[in-house]
């Protein structure tokens, strides 16, 4: 069976950190990446990455945004986004976030994450922005966990619900955040009804020809795969997005390849990524390759964001159809 499924996700509506009101009137304190941070209500927000922008849009906070930054490889995300109108309405500030850019638009709050905008290599860090008087919030999926630059401090869906609750408090939209979380939980619970007894092994392929870039247990694909009824073949890695070797992919013999529709590296489209996998001799006997079992999800569905629950439902249907026709 040869099957390559490309999907545009349409979402229905989507637990958390310890959050307490701050002593100062008009400010709240939330726990972000293990630290208590106090925020005044932001009004000039800059986000980095499509999934992060969509978290703001899902909460109805587009009017609080001074703009968003997204990489060139994320143009297809915007085209497929349930919040395409928000992307068109809010200013696109470019492809590279910098201190000069956020200062230039008068930002009072930057929402990004490590390797989702924040980077010591570029000098764009929460500490550097604090020195400029700009508050920051770090995407929980990308929180560093204390082991080098490894990322992830909780299960991926918990990270999503944590950020929704935190942002709900910071921006005074708690009721909307709880409405989204309740909707997302129901969507995930409904998807579980599609799950069959046997669990196919799944390899998330993001990019990379010499070495594949994939998901450990702390990135959104781990929960997308697991809640949909599969097992992430690299779920033993205590990291979010990380590089592995092709030998490890062969050894773990995935039954399905979940392809990230993200334009990065030499193979930039899902078709190009599938063609590479099918032509790479070491993978010839891997069950997913031998039987042509591929599924495609948008980048914004595979990083932390409000498309995650719909991605679980869509992948659950694919697995149910592919292994229990």
C-alpha cells in the first residue's frame, strides 16, 4: 500500500502551571520554565514561530500584537492556518527576530522559546531583553531541562495547557483559556475512541539527509503519536527536537513515517522527503518504507500550539484506517 496523506487541519476549540495573582495591582505572577515571573498586562507583543503566533490568535489576542516573526519555511503553515485572517491582519515583521526589531516596533512583551527565537548565538535571550525593559515568556515545550541544551520539562500536551492557562492570566482572558483547554481535552478524548489494541511504531521525520532530525518525548509529536495510538520510536530520548542516526531508525524499524511539512534542508517538500526515504538504501527493509506508510502534518501542528489536538485526531484516523481497514 502506498499512501501519502497531506492534510490541512481545521481545529475545534483547546493543565497547567501553578499560577497566583501578584501582590502588585494590575500584575500577575506565573511559573514559566520553573521560575516565577511577574507581568504587567502587555499591549505590544511580538511572537516568533507560527505555533506561538497561533496560541495568541486562538486566545483572541491578535489586537495585543505588534507583529509576528516566522521563518521562510513556514509559509505553508500560514496558508493552511485556521487563523489565516489573523496572520493577514497582524504585521509580519520578517524572518529573523532581533533586539533591534522588537525595539523598533515598541514591543513590551516577546513570546518565543529556545531555538524558537531565543538563542545565545544571536544574543537574543530573555536576559538581554530584560536589560532593555522588555518582558519575555518562554514556550514551555522549549524550556531547558537542566541537561545541557536539552529541552522539555513536562509532557507535551501539559505544556500546551500550561501556556494557555498562563497566557490567560497574563492577558486577562482566563475564561477563554479554560474554554480552549476543555475543547482540546474533549477532542483528544474523542480521538482515543479510534485507537485500536496494537500500536504501530512511528518515526517522526522532520528533515536531514545525513542525519535525521526527529522528536524525543518532550516535543509535541510524542503526544500526537501516542494519543493517536502509535509509539514514538524515539520516545526514550529526554529531549524535544533532536538529531539521531539513520542506524537507529533502521534498528527501531518503524511501521509508519510521520513527515513534518517544513521547508528545511535539501528536501523541502513532503514529496521530496518521501522520495529520499524511499531511495535511501539502508531504509529499504524498514516496514514503513517497504509498505509505503507515510502521513504528513503541517509544521504548526507538530510544534506546541493549538493545532495539536486536531493533529491527534487526524493521525488516529490514519492509523485506524491503515492497520484496521
